[in-house]
């Protein structure tokens, strides 16, 4: 971190080794007055890959969010379906 007059500048250095290093990154600063955040998506060129989805458990009245992390810089069609077929 670099400290200046009334400001702090923070850096993160990434070593990109595969398409799995791409994804959603977030910087979040908090103090007693509140919080501020910035989000960014890093796309890594390479072979198209899908990250395995995690199993989720929900009740009948509960809403859930399922995320399909697709690692690609090309435009693709994504299809969701229920079941194995």
C-alpha cells in the first residue's frame, strides 16, 4: 500500500498461469464511516473451460443463485437444463 495525503493506494499483482486465474475480482475498503468497493472481471485468453458448479441446498420457498463460470474470451451460447440429460 502507498499512503499519501488523505489517500491510500492499494495494489494487487497477479501471475496469470492459466484460464482459471481469470474471473471476478473485488477490492473492498471499510472503516467506521462505511465501505467502498470496486469490482472487475479479468478475462484470460486460452481454451474455453467451465468451472465445476457447487451443490446447493434450499427449502421450497427459498431463492438461490446458481453461477456458471465460463472461462472464454469468445462469445458462446450457454444452455441451462435440469437433470443429467
